[in-house]
């Protein structure tokens, strides 16, 4: 780098000049301070003779573009938001807030990686229109999550959710309803990589589908005995999302 001529030199026996010392460290005058020369105060003396800037030198934003988003608020989707009868159309899948993001890439990328992650709990029970069946009834609507990248559904990211509660007999006590939901947490980390993306907007979003249950259950309210009168209850399916992220990396 260029020679630095310090304007202030401490001398033995002389009073120390703080301002002068600070000017030696950082100054707006070229060639007069250490940090000044390292902070944009470059001239020809700082470069070798014949040094050139080549077009192959990577500029900021040329190597990759990164976009990240998320949301700390817990989101709950109830089944009564959705229809009851399959088949379901594409527009009936709902976007999970905080699990959707997009970024503009001005150049054609070699590859784009899409990622959405977080955790969720679901409440899914059997479906029966007989509140007190003679035998246990299993079944009921599935619930799913999946990724849509650049407007295209990625089938390999589709994930179903298991039963969280179903009674083996009726009537049953209401305090059994949440036993598995409280401990059954699902972690998800959905990924998709595209090598055919073009310049422009890149987008990713998590979608959820929770078909509506038509089931009812004969449940004994809390603090009652088994001999107490039981009432029919409609139990709503639901899925709760927490600590989410949506990540896009274009290379």
C-alpha cells in the first residue's frame, strides 16, 4: 500500500497530544493515517502497475441471492374453514402465514433452493355420525401440508397427519380428548431444489388442507361420573403451527 506520513509523532519528554494521535489513526486526508488508507482512501500507489479490474470479478449479489422470512405468532387452522366433501380443488388449500416468501432474482440462476420449516400439533379424531356406536369407528378426513414453489405444487413435499385421539368405546370422558395432542408434536423441514428456474420472482409457500369432519361424539363432561347424562358434541379438527421459516437461496 502507499506510504503513510503521520503528521504527529510523540516525542520523549513532550506532553502527549491526544488529537494528534487520533489523527494518525484515522484521518480524512489521503496518506496521513492508518485507518484512512484502509477505508477507501486508495490511489494508484496502492495497486501494482498494470493492475486491471476484470469482468469475471464477482460483484455483490452476483453469486447468490438469499431471502428469509418467518413469524413468531402461533397460527391455528380449524376444519370448519374448509369444505366437507372431496375431491378438493387447488384453491381450497390455504397459505400458512409466515411460511410464505418471495425474492426477485435479476439473473438466470443455476439452481434455486426452497425451504420451509417449523413444527405443528394436530387434533384429528375418528369420524362418525353415530355418537354412540356399538363398536369403535375409525376413519375421518385426512389433513395435509405441502409446498408450492414458483406457483407449482411439489407433490413430494405433501405430508399427512395421524390420528391424535379416538375413543375405543362410548360414552367416553371429555378429559381424554387432548391426551395425545399435547405431546404429539410434528417437526417438518420441507425442501425443493429447482434447476430450471428463470430470472424473475422466486416464491415459496406452505399450504394446508384440513377437510371438515361430520362426526359427533357422546362425551361425559368433566367432573361427572360415567353414569351421568352424556351430551352429543361436535369435535372440530384443527392444526396449530409454530416457529416457522420460509427460505429461498438462488445460486
